[in-house]
C-alpha cells in the first residue's frame, strides 16, 4: 500500500508508484480533501479528480479514498507500507506504531525526491 495526497501528480510520483508496484499488487490510498494538511488552498485538485488520475496509472492495481494512512491500513490490510525515501525517519509515530502492531513491513523507494508543494511554491514565487 502506498498512501498520499497526489495533489499535482508529477514525475516523482510516477517513479515512486512504479517502483512500489514491483513489490506486488499496488493499492494506493488517496487522502480525502478534508484531511489534507498541506497549507492554504490545498489540495489544488479535488479528491475525486486526484483519485481518478492515480487510478489511471497502469502500475496501480487499485486506488481508494481514505481519511489517512491508518484508515488505509484498516481498509486494505497491506503486507507492506511503502513510502518515498524522503520519509525515512519521518513517518508519523501513529503510522509507525500501527505498522508494528499489525505486522506491516515498512519499505522505502530509492527514487529521486520531488515535491508538489515545492513545485507549487516555486511557481508562486516566480509568477
């Protein structure tokens, strides 16, 4: 299982999801709008649009809307929770504990780090 906002789908997301899919059937949980905490005006795209874009990727076996990663663990019951390398040492304590409790292995991709927030903020600064 991979979880995220996937607000502005970019090259980094594609690399991350393609690598995650190499581990087996990839279910992506997309965080609902009301649970996104990325700053004012975010998410930029509404949840049903973000979900449709993720579902359209051929490396994604299934995608569902969730309240957050813990809701995803409850609904998907994954064997592996995969995040990008930018989350090494930064997974929320609640998610870490849920994985330990449920026997979910945490893995990280080694794909390059990209950030939709940085892309958006850089565009706002430069106009």
